[in-house]
């Protein structure tokens, strides 16, 4: 309200000059200039060099990720952890990522395919598309001339062979080797390399590869010279190695026979752009899986990773078999440290983080998780999301949004840069990456009827848009609540 003097002055001015109102003239401008009025709110991306994953949900911009491009600048390590329950898009992400990486000439990928469908691994379609034959490890097929990997392959160093033998035994026994059993194994290994490795094959005339059968035989019948060197009785050395011999006998004459008890199969192409080890015929819940992964991992370390300036990706499905076993985890921990110098990116796919952090190898698992600077988390239940967020150090808004994520959308944490990303799949990739054909395929007629129409695509896009809007609204509400609580504090 005006004071009396101001009111009198205003009335006198209006009487003399009339009532004057200021009119704001219209402003004509371009959208390029007007956008400065609305400041950007989206988080910065990861650059424009590398493999496109999809688009960032809140800003709509493309999301590009490549550990080899980001390493040393935004990433301290090129390793990647993928988490989430089944049916949310982990497999589709892995496969499109590999297909897009292989477009670069200096890329090479090895996949441990532990999932099975229609009697073959789920990577079989992609391998066929690229003209590659998967390395199928199958105890039944191995007896009939199938694939063999020799833990005592001469391409593996003597130290690597002994470390691998110890790991196999420790995984199978569930505890570490004591000094006496370790000594018996060391003696048998040294004897085999010294005597059998130099023996000439009667058919070829070339030195033959030592095999596990030779180790088992030496453990059962140790050389007297080894006992005399340690000033112990020969019967003691035989007793110390008995349990070790029984464990290795499982690979020679047990349920894993045929795969590791002979020379490495000739013709395995380690220079192919994609190498797929099909483990789908191995029981995923048996002790055989971590043993097999240990053998494949060490064999690859000594035969595949070379200083040739290639960028290599080692993708392991059902990776909890590795991270949850202290002995196998130690081997892979060394592989990860060694691989960084040679351009290796390790990709571990796990359903639940609790399978790892609460397991027997909690310390080793924590070390491997620490090396994974990239973490991708698909939808999880609320309690699992809270546990995951606590272990990985995710912001609160990301933890609260994880249970609301729809298939194909995930929270990406790239060394602290946290964004919500929708994975995009091209029409060419779609028939190669989906792994639920047994649930979705029917007769040829029903398949043709199920071909998505324009209307179906429109409905799907509308549903995706609605889900993204709901996720965005929830995230904005969480952010406003966090900001208000910080202001009050």
C-alpha cells in the first residue's frame, strides 16, 4: 500500500499526463538461442568413442561405453560386473556388446558359455553367424574324440602347471593342501616333467605331452630319490600323496574323464575373433564347474593372452563359480592384475551379489569386485537392491530405483558416474541375442503370427515410454527429497 504522499503524487501525475502502462515488446528468437534459458540437467556422458549401448533414460542422449577408450582417464581398471535377476536383459546386453566390439579389428573375445538351450550353449547362434565352431567341453563327447584341454600342456609354464594342479585339488577337496600333500604333488610333477615329458612317442617320434595319468601314477608310486632328498621314508611320501591321487583320478577315470586326461586337442584356433567354450553340458551346481573354469582360465592365461596389442574381452557367465571359490578366485585375481598390462577386460555376470559377498571367498570376492570399475545393475528385489547398493556404494536414488526398472533398463555405475540406461537392440541383432526360445517359440504358423506388427511395436514403445516416465518421476522425487533434507540439515 502506498503512503499518503506517494498516493497524492501518483494522482497528480495521472491528472496531468494520463495513465501510462509499460508494454513489453515481443521477442523473436531461435530454439538454439532460447535453449540457454533452460540449463541442462543431465549428467555428463562417457564420450563419443567406443561401443554404443543405448540411450540415457532421463536425457535421451546416446550412451557409449568402451573400457579400452576410458581406461587411464575415467576408469582405473577395464573390468566389468553385470548384476540382475533372470529375464531382465543381461544376456542380450552381453551379446550385443560382443557383436559390436568385434566390429573393431583389434578386438578378440573369449566367452565361457555356461547356459544351455536346445542341447547347445546359448552363444551357439552367434558363433554360427560368425562362422566359428564352439569348443564344447562334454565328458561324453570327450571319450569319443571330443575336445581336450591338458593342464600339463607345454605351453603353460612349470609354475603355472603346478599352481593349476593345486587349485584343482583344493577346489575338489574344499580346503587348502597341507605341506605334506603339497610336497608329494610337487615331487610327482617334477618327476613327470623330467622323465615322461622327454619320452618319445612311439608313433610320432616326437616328445609327447605329459598328462594327468602320469601325475596320478607317480603319486601312487613315488620315486625313491625324492624321498631320500628330503630324508623321509618312501611309504610316507606315498601316504601324503594318496588323497591328491584320488582327487586327480576323478579327472582321469571319474565323471570328468576325457576332457583333461590327454594332450590338448589340435586345431583350436586361438586367433579367431571369438572363442566360445561351451560348458552347457556340465552340471552348473556340481564341483566340476569351478574346476573346469580354473583349468580354462589358466590355460587361456598362458596360451591366449599375448603382448600383441590386441584388446581382449574375457566374458564369464555364472561367474559366481569363480568368485565364490577362494582358490579359483585367487587364480583369476592374478589373471586380472596381469591382464591389465596386456589389454584384458574381464566381464563377470552374476545374478545376485549376495551369492558372492556371503560366500566362502568373501575376501577374494571383495578384491575382484574392487577391480571392477564398471557395474551394471538390472532389476532386483528391494532388499537385494539395498544390499547391492551398500556393497557397491551406489547413491540412494539409484538404490531406490533398481526395483522399479523394467527389462532392458539398468543402472550403470562407471567409476562413480551413475546413469540409468536403456539398452537398444537392432533388428539384425534381435534373433541372435534372445535366449528364451524354448519359452516363446511354437510352430512355424504361430511364429509367423507372432511377428511384431507396427501396432504391436507402437504399444511396446508406449509401454517403454510410460515405464521410463515413471522411473524418471520417481528419481526426480527422490532427488528433491534428498536436496530438501540436506537443506534442512
